[in-house]
């Protein structure tokens, strides 16, 4: 069966859908800070970097897909202590991403960070779905980002946003300069 010949797609229809998507994200979304990861010493074999830097932050609007709160396993106590496994899904416009962050990357990358100002949390991008929704009017308009709460492990964070840069200072103040003195006299 062939496509109905009485309906033809016009090239401008895709532009209208894209503009409506951007407007919808701007109306219902939140301003986030996208922080790209800079690889310092990449391991070519495993494709990872143990010493990453985050030296730039760029504001962009994103839509929070999970509106009922954070997803994931939540907060729980394990044998290693309190663990927080919050996740969230974000939608960002391809066109707006290229306009705001085209100088950094052509698409969001796994390992980059998103600062969520409402909870003052840093989320790491774990997966970028680039085909959702699937080719509306023959084009892709958004990226869907699956993010998880960021686990800090001595990365350098200097983005120029004081709220974000304080994360590194606070964590180093808690763990880096702590000295524990044990009483060995038995008294």
C-alpha cells in the first residue's frame, strides 16, 4: 500500500514542529547549566579518564521529563553507608543545544555534567537517546538525557559559577584535610 497521494508534506512543517518544541521546553522547562568534561589523561584502551576537569559551564533550558520527583533507587543505607541513587530524565532541543553549545560539542556527551539549580545537585549524563521521538516529519528535534547524581572523585571543577565551584571546595573541606587522632594509651 502506498502513502496517500492526497496529503503531501511541506518542508516548512518540520520547522514549525521544531519551533513549537523549543517554545514548549522554554515554557515548561528549567534553566540548567551544562558542564562539559575535559579529558586530561585518557586511557585509549578502556576509553576512560581518571583525571577529568570541568572548566566551563553554559546555561541552557531543559525539560524535566520525570515530574514526580527523582527516579532511581532513592536514598538507602548499605554496608558502605548512606547512598543516594537519584536519577532524572531531561529533554533538550537539538537546535538550541547547537546554538548554545556548538563550540563545545555537536551533541550532549556521556560523562558531562548538568547542574540542577532547584536541588543544587550535579548530575552526570549516563546515556543520550538521540532517536526519541522517532523521526517526526522525517527529522529529529530533541535529545533525551538519562542522568544520575554525580559521584565526586577528585575531579577539578572550576566553571565560573560560584554555586557549582563550591561543590569541590565543600567536599575537599570534609574529606581532604581531616586528621583523626587515636588514643593509643588505652586510657
